[in-house]
C-alpha cells in the first residue's frame, strides 16, 4: 500500500463524492476513541464549528434519518421532531446506526450510506465557506463546500441546534 492510499482512503463516501462530481480535500488525523469533533478540530487546526458531525437518529417508528450538525452544538431532538413532522426523534444505538449506514460510529459519513435516508441539515452550516465532514472512516475527514451537500443529498434545512 502506498503512502497516498494510507492517507487518503477509498471509502463508499469518497466514491459517492467522486461519482457526483464533488471536489473535496482529504484530511486524515489521529483518531481518538470518544474524542469527537474536538479532537478532529484540534488535529486539523480548524474551528470545531466548521467540523460537521453526522448523527444517525430514528423516529417513533424506528425509521432512520441523518442529522448534520456543527461539532460544537447539540441537536434539540424535540425541535427536530417538530420540524420533521414526527412525534419523537432520538439517537440510534451505535450498532443500529452501523447497520443503517454501513459505517462504524466515529466514521459515519452522510455520503454513500448503505440505506437511503432523509437528511436534515442545520441551516447555519451553509454560512461556512468550507466544512469538514467524515469521509467514511474513523480518523478521516473531507473538506467540501456546504452547498455541495444541498446539491447531492437534498437535505431539509432545520434550525435545531442547542
């Protein structure tokens, strides 16, 4: 394996981005278990607000959905349920999220998921010129323009950050 392959892995997410003509930059970093976006922001020397987390949640019928949120913010599940037209929304258990996406928690990307799921994106993400989002592997983010997410995932924009 060449050094390039080691640092820029081929994942279902990167294949999806290429297939959809999305320009992205590769940002591998030293993954820390339970480190979250604080670690990736520190390792990449970027604002945690620009690191976007991919959260897998489910509604009252256990139907999965994806929520994209700033790394330094939490999701109001009550407000998300209201804006998404559900009775309730809650995070999936890690093993359920893994099954829906095909990615391990900590390496979940909204691109190239095993199942097609509705995507909800915090509206203020669009205000950031370049975001960093998981590239489909623990310790690997991709830098993309947030408007590319609108074009390829067609998310519902929401205001649900805490």
